[in-house]
C-alpha cells in the first residue's frame, strides 16, 4: 500500500514565487499557492500510475471535492484506490485562515482547508464511502513558533500543521451521530476498522474479539461540552475513558 500526499509541487513553487513577487504574502495566499487544481491533478496522476503498475494506493488528507471525484471515478472502474480526509477539511475553511491578524496561522496546514462551499462535497464523499478513512494528520505546533517571524510573517514561512488527535473523534461523532448522518457501526468503520485493514493491522486491531487488541472509548452522546476557544457549536463529546487491554 502506497500512501500519497497529492499535490503538484512544481505548481506550488511557481505560484508561491509569483505571489511573493507581487507582494502578496498574507496568510490567505497559502490557499492560493496550494491550489485545488494542483491537488486534483496530482491525485489523477497518482491514480494513473497506480493503474499502470497495478498497485493499490491510499490518497491521504484529501481536501477538495475535485479529488473526491477522481477517486470516485477510479473506484467505479474497480481500481483499488482509497482515500482519507481529516477534521480540518470538514470543519474549517479558507475563511478561517484569512484573518485580519495572524490568528489564521493556527489553521494553516497542507493541503489547506478550502472554501466553505467545498464542504458539502467532502461530506458526500464521506457518506457514500468514497472517503473510507477519517484520520487526523496530527501535526501540532506552538502558535508562537508558527508565527516566529512576527506579524508580517509571509504565508510560505508559517509552519504547516495543526493538532487533530484530540478533536478528531469528538467532532466527527457530533457531526455524524446527532443528525443520523452515519450509523454507529459506520462511524466505527471509517475511524477504526477500515484504517486497520488498509494499514495491515486487522484483525489484531479494528475489531473487538478474542485475541485482538481492544481499545475502548466510552461516550455520553447526550451531554454537551463547549469548544474551549469558541462560543458557538458545542460538541457532544464528554468523558472519555480509554483503555488498552488484551
């Protein structure tokens, strides 16, 4: 299994150079430099190479609807093409990066969150199974380190990456279980069982049965807990007790 970060590096470098030459260095240009077109092209290219050499691939941290469409077409042809997305592409958007101060740097990652209008198509990929893995791409930084260059730090000097392990399951649980988007079994499959299969860990991981490692998370779906940094949209995550046992 080959894991592919699908972006066109040559396009990113060319766009970054052009933007900086034009003195366009604000945070929002990170999204411009890492274009959805370049992501889609890279995904199509990776799928084509995988088809040529008859090798399955997993396209990781898919951020754009265009890539979802390429993966869906490949899967419809029977190709072993798999795809993963992450919380930032369902719950953040390019608007969260485009701030008047440097706080948007907290949301800078690669690929970047796309426009808010991109989110329904990403959810469609989740709901129809095109995106079979929901992971985190966990890459945390101290905020001070991300903007070490000060308030005028250009977008290409902001450290890329955001935390995701702690928020991945609570956010996804709230978004899929409160309104019945996914069954509980589907929630478990996309967050645990399918990743275990693709990564070669199943059946030692990803299933509760005799002889397997059992990682349990206990949830109270009826209790709300406000996001620590925002007043809106409480998430239905509550006390979690995680144990690893054999």
